[in-house]
C-alpha cells in the first residue's frame, strides 16, 4: 500500500476518503490511527519521564517510535492500558453526536478523523447541524445521543427556560476563549463602544456566552444592550454573509467566522473575548441525564475519547496538524489558513496588523461550578430568569466536575487543586467574580428599569 502523508500541503487531494487527502478510506483510517498511537505513546513517555533531559535521553537511546516497544520490556503496558480504561461492555456502540461547524468544537471534531472514538470501541456519526435551536431540538427529541452545546444551554434546558425542562449535563468545557467582536470595515472609526448606539449585532443564541459577554461589554461603556443596540440571534455560518450584506454592523461570534470576515476583507477584529474574560468558557460537550443512566459505560468511553482529544488540542505544537484535519468540507468547510490562524493564534486582525496570541483559543476541559454560577447571574441580570436561584444546587447538578476529575485522571490530564472544590474565582473586565458571593455580585450592577 502506498500511504500518502495527509499533512503534506504539496501532495494532491484525492476523493477516496472523507477528508479528500488519501487514495482510500482505509489509508485515511490507518494514518489517523498512527497519529493517535503516536500521541498516546508520547503521553506515556512524558508521564514516566517528567524531566525533559531524561526524557530526551530515553528517546535517543531507544530511537524515535521505539518507546512503546522498550517500555513493554519492563512494564505490562497492555495491562496498564486496560486497567486505565476500566472498560465495561458498551451498552450502545453506534452514536449520533451533533455539532456546529466552529472551532469551539475542535476536540469533538478531531476525535473522528484521528481515531479517538474508534479506540474506545465507538462508532460515532458526527452530525453537522445548522444552528443552536436545532441542536437543542435534536437533543430533546433524542435524535442525537450527545452534543456540542453552548455551555449555558444545558443550564437553560435543565431549568426549562426556552424549552420544556429536560435534565442535561455538561461533561466537559470544549473550549475557553476562542471568540471575538468583529465589526464591518465601515466602522473602523468606531473603536469606542460608547459610540455604538443604534448598531445591530449578531450572537449565535440567547443562552450563550456570546450574548452574555456582549451585554456585559457594552454595559461597561454605558450602553443598555436592550435599548441602545439591537442584538439578533443568527446561526454562526450566516454571520459573515449578514455582515457582508449590511444586515448587521458586527457580531460577537465563534471562530472561524471572525477570522473568515478578515480573510474575506469585509470586517476586522475589534477585540478578542479573552480580553474581556481570559479563560472564559464557551462551548461544552454534554448529554442528557437519561442517556448517562441508561448507558454508563458508553458515556465513560465517549468521555475518554473527548478528553484525549482535548489533551492533544491543548498542546500548541499539535495545532497545525489539527487545523489540517478539521478544515475539510465534512467538518468546518473552511480554508485551512483561516483555521490555522485561529488555532495557532498568529493572525491578521483586519487593521493591518499580524497578532500573535497563542491562547486566542484553548481547550481546558474542566467544567468549573463557578462558571455555571456566573451564567446564572447573567440570566438573572438580563431577565431570562426571574426570582431567586439556588446557584450551588444547579451548578453542581448540571456541571459534572466530579466525573471530569475522574476521567481526566484516567487519561493523565493535569487537575488543578482548586478543581477539588469546583469554585475558582474569575476576573471579568477587572471585576472579580466569587461564586460564593454570587448574590452580592449580581446586586453590584445597576438595576434595569
């Protein structure tokens, strides 16, 4: 078999596989398995030799690619792998997982071409979905087994806000940061948000960090987001077209569409959302409480696959490779250079500058309870939730931090000490948020008329 290098940009594209870069689907799968195996081998070596000098000496001694063979001589590698997986019989192997074609879903998407689902014995069909309302509806109708979510969606769905109450759970945060406020080129003279009165902005969904962050941002500049600007819900894939047509003046949306607006020369990046809240959650991976109870082993396998993908995505050196495998039509359907700029953080901003922001997007999977609590305060602040809220009970029920700690330990991901409590403090535009003082935080903002 003549296997091509799928990551060599000088090699031609082929139509024999799902990514279009191999002669056959068999070649595609074998290359994906090799990448996944190499990553797992590297993780094991790093765990056994945390000191970099000793690690390099070991690799030099056994040769590149020979680590697993060498380790097998004095470690029961196969037994250790089996023990780490704790695999029970899978209740359901064929799964449908929904996703929106944005870089926030990178771990869920890359787990398909790089073989992470297959390694857990799962046959996952990734279903590209047009918008967040459809994601919600397909989860409610059980058409999807699990899904890419906006992180506030499982909260609103569990509370019955905007839909009938159905208990959803957040297994991992899919990404942190990774969003921006993008404005049409005609607004390059309006860098001061206090001048944005009357402007129209798109966000992907009401129950989204995009909506909450945009509201927070403009209100800090003296604007009432319900009176001084218009906020329109627009599916992410339609944001650039609406900006081009002049239907909106800007959007706070997910990548790659901020970068695509720059690439198409119709917009510029006003601000990355990491400058509003560095490390903020955006999207999540989750499913229903019912699915977890009925398919505990399947859920565990799915969890491991997504966490292994997140671990790989968290390492900046893997980002160029990941950009290549998630850019094709069946996934993001975007120019590779656009996705590369987002994932590597070296990007044109549309203002004549090339920025270098390595943490423009990151993939820390920890579902902090305090993240859910902040979302609840914003739902109250802007009138989506009326009356008192039991922050602790809701946050700890919907965000599965205990499960995250368990499965992160299995795949040897670092777990901060604070994750034992689940309550980490955050700074949003210089204002500290302490989830233990959530009511005081909410009351510190001006009351809406």
